[in-house]
C-alpha cells in the first residue's frame, strides 16, 4: 500500500465535464430524472467505479451502488449524490458529489488501501423535484419512504407518472416500492454537494458542514376565470385568471418577506396560461408554489397563509383558486456524531470550515432516515445554482473530496471499532 494522494483537480474536472456533455441540447445541462440520459450517466458512473475495483449493483429504484470490499464484511460507510439535473441546470449540482465519490474510489484503488469494512459509493436516481414535483425519489425509495401509490400520483408536466417513467427506462416500480435498503448494511453516510448559496463564498471558506436541511411544501395552484375577447370585454367585471395569478404570485413573496415568516422562502417557478393567446383574456392559469424552511411548523403555516390569501385575492377578482399538494417534506436535523467525524477530519487536516444549513433538498435527508448522515458543502460562485452559470473551482472540489475521503476513513475505523466491541460483548456472553 502506498500513501493516498490528494485528489487530482484535473482528473475530477475532466470526469465532471464528461458528465456535463451528457445533456439534452440547449443552455446548461438538462438530464432529467428517470430518462435514458440519466440512465446513461449511471452506466458511466458504474464503468468508472468498476475500473476502480468496485462491485456494481443497481437497486430496483435505479440507484447505482458501487461497493469496495473491506478486510471484513459488515456495515459500510457510504458516500454519493445524484446524476440528474433540473431543466437547463448546471454541471455541479449532484455531479460534484458523485464525481467526488469516483475520485475517492480511484485514490483508494491507486494506493491499494484496504479499509476495515466495505465502502459504498452511490449515484442516486431522480433527486431533482423539477420533473415530478417530489425531490429525492431514488433515495426516498431506498429509505423505504415511498409507496407504490405515490409513484402513480407524481406526474411530470406531460402527465407521465413516475411509475411509467421508471418502467420506460427498464425499472420495475412495484419492486422499487417494496425494496428498501437494509439499515444494518450501513454504518454512516456523507454526501458532498455544492452549497447553492453564498455563505461560504462570503466567508472565503472552501468547506461547509451541514447541520440542517430545509423542508419543502410544493403546491400546484389553478386559477379559473372567464376567457373572452380582449377587445370586446370591458375592463370592469372581467374574471382574468392571469391577473388573479399575478396578484397571487406577489402575495407569496409578500408573506415570505413578512417578519413573522422570517426564514421562509416562497417561490412561484412555473406558470402556464391558457389559452395563451394575445387576443383572449386568460381563462385558466396553473402555477407552482415551493415553500421552504428549516422550521417545519413555519413552513406549513407560511404555505397555508399564502394559499388562504391567494384564494381571497382571486375571489375578489371573480376568479376561483384550487390548490393541490404535490409534495411535502419536513426539514431534517442531521445527527451531530457523523458531523463531528467530518469536522474532526477537517480539524486534523487544518482545514477551516463553517457549519451551515442547507436551503436545498438533498438525498442526504432521505438516506439519513436509514443511516446517520452528514453533508459537506463546497462553494457555489455567487451562490448560483439550478442555472447554467453554476460554478465551483476545481481546487474547491478537490479540497472537498480530500475531506470526504478522510471522513469516510474515520467512519470506517469507527464502525470497525464498534463491530469489534460488539463481537467481544457477543463472545463474552
Ligand atoms: C434540489 O436541488 C432542490 O432543492 O430542489
Ligand atoms: Mn442536488
Ligand atoms: Mn438541484
């Protein structure tokens, strides 16, 4: 065995660029959840991991799991993130963590390191809520938190259900819904991700360690008015669905800005206007609302208040508002002992860091229901994410990868020590 080298920023970069090239045409990266492009990215990940000495498995939810055997069998320390993107997203969201996993596997392989117990590297399927409304579909299934019925209910904007999308790429939704990972196969998990905010950049730090992951309430709202001729219909007495929706959008912003809701982020990100004609008053508008908070009560209170006030505003305009819950996830507190392993690894290496919350959703929040999980953040330039401008410097990715590797080795040593203690206790009884 030779000493493990530091992460290679150029190799990490070129691996990341290979992934970025796997995209629908258009600005940025579009590689949506449960599409053939996403599956192709998983196949690539699997090839790289096999080359680095891992055994590959794809679970029924489509998550690709690469296992690197240890000296003994037993619970594995794991890492990973996702390979799907939003519409016209960036190169780093999810990819940073999966490419860091590839780099960790390569570094350990090159150095001939034998860990005490196995390590697992995961590419999760369908993390982005952009297509089906629900975030973290693959990790939610892995954690046993989805039902078969849910896979029929979640639909993309073309009406394709999650179940049908899974089947179209060769996955069996029935099997996926009843096949969770076994908690006893895992000792701990660390996901590396780009921050998608600007705390680290402002603090001039390369590393963040996450304590809380925001929850999210997603609602589809439909305003129904009366479509009619734009010239023939007087201004008074109209039931313009878009005018109602416009007021509703501003109300979402107003409620989230109210000091009583401080910390809530409310966004209308998608809006469709029917019939969508220059010369017809809009009769029907459908739009999305995404309300996020690290405080689950405040998240739901904010969402309820926004919808109540939207409904009243629409009624005043002679329009009607209907609301349909798309997804509702609570904030997650990550356990401090795994975070302490990450911060101890940072302290050992003299790496400064900041503990911070995550405004975005992550596979870590689902995996944590099954196996204690931590998150490492690396900076996002100008805090931009879910856009083609998303950017993290190669050296920052490499710094995060080095810390990830150190944290995984600590988790492995800890799990082996715990297993040893249990064996001794077992032997004594
Ligand atoms: C995932 O990136 C999300 O938070 O929407
Ligand atoms: Mn992500
Ligand atoms: Mn994302």
